C-alpha cells in the first residue's frame, strides 16, 4: 500500500477513473452485463458503468473513489491504493485533467470531474439534423422546428444531432450525440458529460401537469409526444439509455413533479430498468405508471415509423414554444 505522503493528484485522478467492474471481479463479485453497463448480483440494484456507479436501493452514486469510500467504507488513502491497479489505460490522465494551475496537488478538488464539459460548436445551419429527424425518424417538421428553435437540438460541425442536457437553471451539464449518416450508426455522450442529467423537453402547453414521461432517448420522447398528443402538458425526460441516476436527479430538481410515467424500451434491459426504477421511485413516494409502445414495437420511434409507413402517422397540433414554461 502506498504511504499517504506519496499519493499525488495524479494518483487520485487515476483512482477516481479506475474500472469498477474489474475491481469488483478481482474481489469475487458476480456481475451481469447489460449493454455497456454491469449489474452487481445480489447487491440491491447496484449498476456499474465504467468508473461510475449507482445503487437503486440507496439512491446513491458516484465515481470509483466514491464507491470505495462510501460503499466499502475504505479510508481515502486505502481507497486510492486499492483502485490504482485498475486504472483504465484508455482513460490515461493528461494535463487537462490535472488543470492549468498546479497548486497544492493540482489546485482543485481531486474528486471533481476529470474532464470539463463543453457543448460541441454548432454548424452554420441545421439542415442535416432536420432532414434526419423528419425523413428518417418520421417526426413532424413543426415539432422538429420547435425543439430546434428552443435550443433542445442542433447540428454540430460534423453533421451530428446534439441534444443538450441542462440542469434546472439552464446550464448545460451533458449532451447526447447521434449521427445522421444512415450508413454508420453513431451514438455517444459528449466527453465530460454528467450522466446524472438527461434531455428535458418542458411542457408544450398549459395548464402544466406535474408529471414526467421518461423514455430512453430524445427521439423516443418526441415520438411519444406525436403518438400521445395529450401528453403535451407533461415534462418529457430522456435518460439516454437506461442511466439509473438520471430520473432521480430530475425529480430532485423538480420537487413539484410527483408522478412519473415510464416509457422505456420493451426489451430485456428496458423491462428490467422499468421494474427497478418503478420500485425505487415508489419507495421515494412518487406515483408511477408504465406506458409501453403500441403495435408490439420495441420503442416509441419504432412505433411512430410503423404508423408512418402505414399512412397513420400524421403531424399533430402543438402548443407554444418549449422554452416558455
């Protein structure tokens, strides 16, 4: 074990980004792969995603160091020492992680986010994004133009869709990138994104109901709105996959919202996440309902595309600007 006097900011940053799955495997824990995440067996809904974790039974989450100190109860020094052997090579720490001012072990809280998040620069126009969302994803032009005007999606300089994820004050905290090239599937979070924040579409019309409809992607949220126009007065939240901490973060920031409608994908991962998130939210005192896509579709955009092909998917009348509420 490293003596405390030899621990540096570099050691702390590496330990914070250690691969938790590898760390737990070495300790004999059973893990089950769920897409890009792992579930720790027999541990109350503990989910691992690289160097981040979230526990449904306690509502806590964080990075690798948080896990070792808060869950395992290790001292800070022992946690860093235990995690260093599992630092991921593809997350090597560079100067940008240490920071420009090297004062007292990098001049900042060593548990702060290692990569500063910034939104990708926008393109001069949103032509490719609008074409992709309307032609390939079958969303109504009017709806797409509203979310573009509201700053809820834009085109970056590589032609990708950028879906900014903001906190309640409007500050961008994360962003989802989705490619528009039909020949190459591209989907990822922007570097430095805080996975606790999802894409939020505020209610499109009044009176506002204090309800949030939760889906796995922004495109699914928009598709749900088209297929269920009565939900225009609800908040819509994309959890960007099945990131477990996103919905609780949103609800903490919006204490007036007391009901959640879960519209996650109808596949093994989505159904499992629905079961666990339902239980977690009910334990927190929220009212929870489950809404599945119609016609046997896996997700809401698949259902919208099927309706569109059959000639049933027509644009719906929409309310005011997304930013008005």
